[in-house]
C-alpha cells in the first residue's frame, strides 16, 4: 500500500479573519461551514469534500479566482447575491466588458457569462453560467 493517498484530498485558502469568513460563507453564501478543533473553518461541499479556511496574520488576497459557483441563470444568481449584500461589480476594466451588474458576457471564444465578487478577506470568487 502506498503512503501517498488521495482519498481525502482537500483544498484551502487563507483569510485575515476566521469570524468574518464564517459569517460570509455561512450566512451570505449559505454554505455548510463549521469551525474545526484547530479553530479553522471547514466548508463542506454539497458533492462531497471540503475546503479548509485558515486565518493568517499576513494574509494577502489570492491573485486568482479561488472558488467558482456554476449557475443555470447568472442574472438571477447575481440579483440574489446583490440582495444578500454581495457586490459583483468589482472589476471596472472596460476591456472586460462587464455590464451594470458586473456580468461579463461570454460567447464563442470568450468563455461563459461570469461575474466576480470578493470575500471579506479580498479573495476572488465567481458565479458563471453553465448554459
């Protein structure tokens, strides 16, 4: 039997405040979040698996999208997020072509419709259309 195992693989990222992250991921996004014995967050994913979120004193937001949420109706998803207080108009670069809701409309050669938003620690997340 190999010592290297892949049966309990998980991903993780840092934040500057565990409590702010817990509130955002549990309350604003409605994810299944628990504080583990080490004081870190375990975000349990509906399909199985989990994400470890840990507090880091010198946290710097990731320079890439750390989580993507596929949705059937991006306009409805963005409206829902905005109603929860989540801002989806974080990029103002005209080259991205985002609309008033912050949705960058995709198409052939451009990928799916997508809107980005940040968690309280500045990490970038997205909702993206599956259709």
